[in-house]
């Protein structure tokens, strides 16, 4: 038994790169997850959530509303035109746009109903939950709402007690305002803006007067964004693992001597790698097709009217993932090294690219890094087709082009390392 133990330890320690990956692999993974969940400074803080704001009223009161929102610590207010902002939301570049409509100031001054509108991408449902709570802090505790409340109190007193002298008016106003303060506090807790009773001095309709309307930019009848993320994020991550395993067959053939016999045949070395590559692409297309077909039949994912764009995203994803799998196999010198490298890189890319963790909870610098991952472009491509309903042009073609470029770069690198590492038969 001790001889077997000694032999296994010697064999393990002989491959120093595999040994280092085995013992040090958890450290970078822990680092990536800690930054993703804990924020950029490691103290559990979250970066500000960007919020597009369109001020169509462009009045003193609407500008004060913008100031109230900007005072919320976790909100990053970005002023923009409505048309450009809503386009950013529809294409998935921003999560939401807050709109202050024309006539807002006149409605407040006349004590009429006034509303704000939040249009959002329901695919970012977790971010929307946080965003609406932050909006409640900025809106219902802001100066505009207080001003509107005092105006309603003044109008109510004037209507019920005409001709009241100024000293009595001030006394009644102060007492009603005390009660309104409690109602305002309750109102600030209701981010949905739905009407409710309460409030003194004729303030029962205050919640209905100050209403935050919310609307998804995509019809509610379409596929659930959570379902799209579940299948897209999981499919890409699992595909990377499976194709890396297929690429690893090059190392198996090298160890078993099969590769040496193939090199003695008339087959050119590049044909060996291309054969592996095309086999990986075929398997990847079938694997992704099975995943989306299963989700369609079992969970109701609507794909029947999006066959062509979905097929193109599947093909581009398969090409990029296959190139990545073969690349990893060519830079590793053993199965142990390949296993360690693939686990580290694929899990890190899956976290950064949004397959496992929503990108909005990450610090901004990590969100910028996510654009350099294969997962990000693939998952966003599936969102464009299955959720955002984008046509086969513009941003969707751009995502497909980037996936093809990623795959081509990996293939070129694979050829170089294939000659340097895999073909080094001695």
C-alpha cells in the first residue's frame, strides 16, 4: 500500500504545473467571486446603479426632481433625451429610463395628478427591485413631493374655510402638516406608487396624486427573462466545459501514441486540429439545439418564430466555444493541467460574463471586464433574440460578429500552440 502511495505522490509531484493548479486554483476563484459579490473595495459595498433620466418638462420643479434623485447615494443619474434613452433600454445597454413628462410642473402647481414614468428591461428584474426602492427614497422624500403636499393642504384649507385670517390659517396649516408628515413617511415606503388611504387634512388622495408608473419595454406576453437567462447562461457555461473535454482528446491521443501514428500518415497536422474543431462545432450545435428544444417543450420557451436568428446565435456561439476548447487543449501539456485551467478560466468567465452572477451587482470595473468574455456576448445574443425581439441587424449582427472574431482568434492561437506543444512528441 505504501509503495502505491509513494508512486502516486511521485507521479503527482512530477507535473509541477498541474500541482500548482490543484493547490492554487481556489484562490483566484475565491477572488473573482469575492469581488463580484462584495464590491470593488472588498467591504460589501455596491457601486451606484446607473439610471437614465429624461426631463421632458425642463422646468424648475422637474430639475428639482432630478436633484432629489441625484441625492440618493446609490443612484448614478445620467441625463439624456427620451428617444435615445429608450433605445438604450430596448437594446439591453441600460436597465431603465426615468421620464418626467411635459406638463409636470403645471400639474404640481395646480394640485392636479402628476406622475413619473419608469420604463425598464424586465430581464434586469433583480436590479429593478433595488432601483424602485431607491427611487422611492429620492421621490417621496424629495422637495417636490413636500411642496406638492403643502400646496394641497393650502388649497384644502382655503376651500373648506374661506376668509380665514392669516394667524388662524398658519395654525391650522401647521397642525395638518404634522399629520401629513406621517402620511408622507408611509408614502415613501411604497415604491409602486399605488393609492392608499391616510394622511390628515384632506390628504387621502396624496398617494394617487404622486404616482410612479412602471412599464416593461417588452410585452409581458413574451418569454420570461428569467427563463431566457436560465437556459442561455447554463448552456454556454456547460458547452465550454464539454468542448474543452473534447479538445483534450488531443492530449489523450498524444499520450496513447495515436497522434504519432496519424502524423506518419499522409494527413497534414493542421487537418488533425481542424477535424477536431469541426467535430466540436457540430457537437456544440447539437447540444445547444437540444437544450433550447427541451426548454421550449417543457418550460414554454417561445422559439418557433425566431428560428433563423436563434440558429445564427447558436452557430456563432458554437464556433467561439469550439475555438476556445481547442485553444485550451493546445496550451496544456497534460489532462491534469487542462482540467485545472478549464475550471479556473471557465468559471471565472461565467461569473464575469453574467452566466452565474447578474453583472449589475459587480463593481463597475468588473462590468467593463465582462465585455472581454465569450459568455457575455453569447448570453446577450440569446437575450436579443428571445427576449428583446431585436431584428437581424444592428446590435445583434454586431454581437454575432464579435463571437465569430473571438472564435477566429482562438483558432489562430491554437495552430501556433498545436505545433509548439502538441506536436512536440518527444
